[in-house]
C-alpha cells in the first residue's frame, strides 16, 4: 500500500487524465516498479488499483496526530474514544462516571436542567448539553460563532459541579455509616462492661451457694427442706451464670464483627473518595 494526497488538480492535467499525488509513505521508484511488475504479469489479482477516499482526511490530520502523540507506546484499548475511533461504535454509551447509579443520573439531569433554565441555548446547544446524561462521546461541530466554545465551557462547569457533589455525597454517606458502626461498637463495649459486672455477681452467688451446700452436707442436713432449696438455688445460679457467660461471648463476637465492619467502612470511605476524585 502506498498512501498519498492529491497535491495538484490543475484543469489542464485533469483534462489529460493526470492527477499529481504526493506520497506520504513509500517511494515513487518503488511504486513504479510495482506497477511495471503487475503489468508484466497481466494477472487480475495483481492489478494496480488506486482508491480515492470520499473523506478529506487533511482536515482531520491535526486531531489524529495529536491523538497519536498522546498514545505513543500505549496499547490500542487505551486510545481515547477507542470504542468510536477504532471499533466504530454507534449509538449511546452511558458515561462511566454515572456508574449505573440512579442518584447520579438524576442529579446530573437536574444540573443540566438548571443550566438550561438560566441560559438561552438554541436547539443544537440544548441537545448537546442533554447528551451529557446519556453519552460519553459527544461531537459538537458548527461554523465559527455558533457557540461551540461557550457550550463546551458550560458542559465542563456542569461536570465540575457534578464531581464536587458526588465527592461530598460519598464522604457524607461513608461518614454516616462509619459513625453508626462506631456507635454500635461503643454500645456493645458498654454492654460488655455491664455483663462482666453481672457475671461477677453470679459467680459470687454460685460460690456462696456451693459453700452453703458443702456445709449442709458436712452437717448431715441433706434431708431437710432447706437443703433442697439450696440445691434448687444453686442450680438456678449455675444456669444464670452460664446464660450471662453465653451473652458475653455473643457480645464479644459482635464486637469483633463490628471492628471488622468499621475497618471496612473506613477503607471504603477512602477508596470512594479516591474513586470520586478520579
């Protein structure tokens, strides 16, 4: 393949069936040799074919070269607007920063709606602004003086405000969840203190009843109704002590779970803030 652009379209040359082409890649000598080779072979598959594009690529050359400079050494998927420039994607592709979140979608729509109420945009400008909520690639074109730069600035302002609002919301939600986890953790730790005091009391009661039972056994009072009452009280004290111990162990497990939750929420708050900034 030899790439070139038409460098001269003089009427006299066109009348003679000639077009001057400047080669962008390869040499004229190599092209001449290839043409002569194809003529000598006289094979259909090796005919020399010149294809002229219907698009005036020169108009896009500065933009394409700028994109190339930005992506030197990068894999193709990292090319800006890869889906559109490389894969030729058509239709709407929701902006990634909306992240499928209904609140973000609604809030961005509100910001755009508020902007449309403040300024007098024409139909084309309004359509471009409304595309912010449903497309991550918006082509705005028009002749000089039609408001392309003004519309772009307003788009940037909307997105900048949207970014700040998302960060603030992430921080607020993250802080509230973290505060709730810390509140539950403090309540659990307070309950642990109360249960420990109750457990000490139950242990003292258990010890006292055990000693009383031993004393009655040594005094051969095992057949009296008082001994039976002491045995029942001791059995109740053991059950009560086991119950308090079980509740205390459950609270300790809850504290461990709340500690893990608090750490996750703290890490999530930092990650959400970093993701929102990005």
